[in-house]
C-alpha cells in the first residue's frame, strides 16, 4: 500500500492553518526585542480596556499567542486536540468548539473583571494581560472527553476537572478560573444537537460518506 502523508493534512485544513499561524507568530515574536514582544501582547490582549473601547478583534488575535507554557508544547497540544476534533467532527465543528471555548470563556472572565471594577473590588485590572490558547484548548479537550468512550467520560473528564481545580486553588488567578469555565463550555457544547445529531449522538464522529472512505482504501491498496 502506498503511503500518502498528505492525506491527513488535507483532512485537517483548519488545524494545519492555525498551527502554521501559531508557529509563524511565535517565530516572529522570538526574533523581536523584549519591548516589542510586550507591546504586541499588550495590544492583542482581550481585556476590559480593549473590549470597552470596541476593539473586539482582540478576542481573535489574543488566540495567536502561546503564553504560559513552552511554545512548542503549546503548539503540539493544539495540533493534537484540535486535529483530533477536526478529524472526528469536521472543520466546522472542530474549529467551532475551539473558538466557542476561547471567545466565550474570555468574555465570561472579563465580564467578572468588569463587574469587579463596578463594585470597586481591589485587584480588578482593566488592562490585564489576557492572551493564549488555553481556553480553546481546554474546551476542545473537554468536548472530546465528553463525547469519547465510557472511560474518557468516567475518568478523563473528572481528572481534567480536578487538575484545573487544583491549579486554581493554588494559583488563585483569574485565568485558572477561566480554564474551569472553558471546561464547562466544552461539556456544554458536547450536549448540543450540533454534536449529538444521529443515533446515540455519535454520528458526528463517523465519516459522512462511508462509500467514499471505502473507495479511498481500495485505491490506496491498488496503488
């Protein structure tokens, strides 16, 4: 059987494009002085200051920066989780749950900061740094686990929740609370009709056209 390495890539256009953008952005930032790096992150943070000013595009550009973890580890995690989601559900569902987790968790956490500012609670920073891939990543992984096998739902999902809860307990940072919010959003997404259409709610993980898959195997075997 002839090996065709481009076939997986052709089935993962959204993941491939996003990983390439993350890699290019990381490489560009690494080549910049520290002052320019801080400036880029500051201007692309989706914080209360930017959202109040109408800079809603930061909800998307904030997801172009790998922050808080080594760059290669973060990109690899995105490639694995988003790639798995796109492979199972297609580009629209896979990228959709990632964006849903990223944008919704950001809005909810920054909404808390906004309410804290209204109540004059100390520590509510309108210009706080808020960039990274973690919200979308957590939501995607949570959705994958929620729609996975029985062991994934019974053990994987609680293990992820406990890990994130411990991190929040130790660090007491808003981003850690946001990760728990993103987990809940991923589970919520898994229970929507968009993912549970079909028998037993699992048709979204099956090929849309089994005959096409069989014909591809036959062509690969004969080639």
